[in-house]
């Protein structure tokens, strides 16, 4: 395997344009003749997450997808080429659609939320080996916990991906470290 | 917060690492969000945005401890834990907050810490000027107070970095740890309030659960301390001359000390000596 691996054809094409249309993806000028290349580590992880999602029971797929998206966005941070970042973003979208069975809105929600909170694990272990993350709903990335806030604000967060998502007090969930890392 | 923080402009809360700064600032923010008076200071209720760029891992435990201790399930308090370069991204930050909070814009935005939100040097006047301009822009656009949490440097008597920080803020609060673990907050500088106000708190451990080894997982809540600031223990060491003088006083009290006369109204077993006798002993 070379240092950079051409990404599979399915990552390019229609999926990219969909991600861009929904505002979550970085813009790119990639064409069909100009194949983006991603780092081999990202490519391998992508494959691992596909397998993982295939093996996951239906009710837990969304949780695993969120973890996959977080992990892959971290990989994307190491890419220097915007086209590679775009390719990984598109691949995450495909994971959500084809391997998780989510609709486009839900995928966008997960991607926007996870992208903003993704942090590199300090333990050095792969997050693929970890259990699913805590159950999250679209509200967890938004502001709707407090009834004092208007529905306009809730609508805004659903329609516009924001660079700095706020976590409402009620949604700041505490999970013991020992449980999350088991 | 009357007497401590203005409801607009910039403020800085600074102190050495591990002095309980972030616990205290979170407690302060929660009181503002809940509209609860704070140690005798009247609070104007407001939405709070807390930008936690340092110690993110402990924040959820801190919140959980507060929730359990105070029985609070909901408050207009919002956490932002995304990495932030304030100078470069202030416009995006403002837009994001406006988009998400709509009409309920924050009354105060905590920036924890300056170091984590500044790409550049705290000591360079250009970098600090850009940072302060960005923070002021956030305060103006959101019509709120921006409270910057900051560390002290090698010189523990002032906030780290360029002095323009102190000049730009409406108020400056110092956080330090007392001898018995209390968190002492002093209003050092204020444009509109009386300086020197002290708030003394203690940190109380709250058990949140058990880890896989059966050990307790804990966090801390900030509570008022029963403490008189003017009785704070003296920590400064005595000089050699002072130690000699004290030893002479002890010796003098042991050899020629007498019970205190009643007219001095001292506690019954107090021993007194004549100043002249002490001088002789010296």
C-alpha cells in the first residue's frame, strides 16, 4: 500500500454535491478526472468503520456512526489538501446514508455536531475499539433544552450549521470516564 | 453583578493554576444564569455562555456536582467547548451565538482561558491589542459582558502577559487559595465599584459515582465560607531579628511574666511582661 491511497469511486460524485448543498462540507473543485487522495490511515479507518457499522445492530447504528464521524473528522484534520478533506467528509456522509440508514437531515445534524466537538483521544487507543458514545439526539447539538428560548432559535440551529454549537445546561451530560473507556 | 462585574465591557478573573478559578467562575456563571444573589451582591439574571477551552473534561463533572448539590435541572447556561481563535473567528462566534440563541442573547460570556483563545503571544502588545479588540467586539455585538479567565505568570502579583489587559477591563478580580484551602476572590480594579471587596468560598467535595475499581468519582462545588478576611493567617516568615525578639519575649514571659491586670480586659490566663524587661532580655 502506498503512502496515499486513491479513494474509492463512490466517495466522489453525487454524494459530494449533496453534502455541499446542505452546507456542511468544505468546498472543493474536485472533478471526476482529478481523483482526491487521502492518507492511508484515514482510508483504513474508513474501511474499519464500514465493517463496524455493518456488524452493529440497527438500534445502535446511529451511535456508532457518530463515533465514526468524530474519528474520521479528526483524520481529516491531518489532510493538507482540501480535496482530501472533502473526500473524507463525503465518505462520512455515505457511511451515514448507506451503512447507517439515516436520512439526509439526520446525517447533516450528526456531522455538524460531531465535527465541532471532535477531540483527539489522549489515551492513544483507537476509538473504534470503544463502545458506542452516549445517545445523542439532534437537540444535543442545539439549544432547545430551555423553554425560554424561541422556536426561531431552534429552527435556526436546525437549518444552519453553526461554527460554534452551544450545549444547553441540561444537555451537558456527565458520564464517568471509566464507563466511556471500557 | 452589583459591586463585582459590570453588565457590559470586559472583565478579567485571574489567578494561579489550581487555585479553584474555574470552579468559582462556573459557580458565578450559574448564579447569573439563575438570577440568584451572590454573597450579598445583587445579580441581574441573564443568559450565560461559557467558552470552556481549558479543563473541558472536568466541566461535565462540575456541572453534575452543581446540579446534584443545588437541585438545578435547567438554566439558561450554555457551554461552548469548541477550539476558538478569538481574533480570527470573533465574527463566526458572534454569528453562531446569535443564530442559536435568537433573542435571548447572553448577558455575559466567559472566556476560559485567555491563553487558549489567543493565537499569538500574551506578552506582545500587538497580539494583546488584537485580542482585546476582538473581545470588545463580541461584547458590543452581543451587548454583554465578556469575562476573561486568565493565569498569573512568574510574577504572581499580576495577570500574566501584557499590561494592556488590566487597562482595558472594567473590573479585575484576583483568585487565590487561602491557607486552609478556601478560595479568596478580591476585586482588585474596578471602574465603577469600590475596590477591595473580598468573597471567600470553600470547595466541597461531591461524590458522583464509583469508577471501575470501586473508587469514588468526585467533583467540587463552591460554597460560602465562614471566614473573616481580616483574620487571615499570616503566612510571611519572620526575619532572623524578629525570631530573636520573639524568643526573647518567650523567655521573658517564662521568667518574669505576670498575670494580666484586670483593667486590660484580656483573657484570664494571659501572661504579660514589661516592655523594659523584654528590652533587657534582648
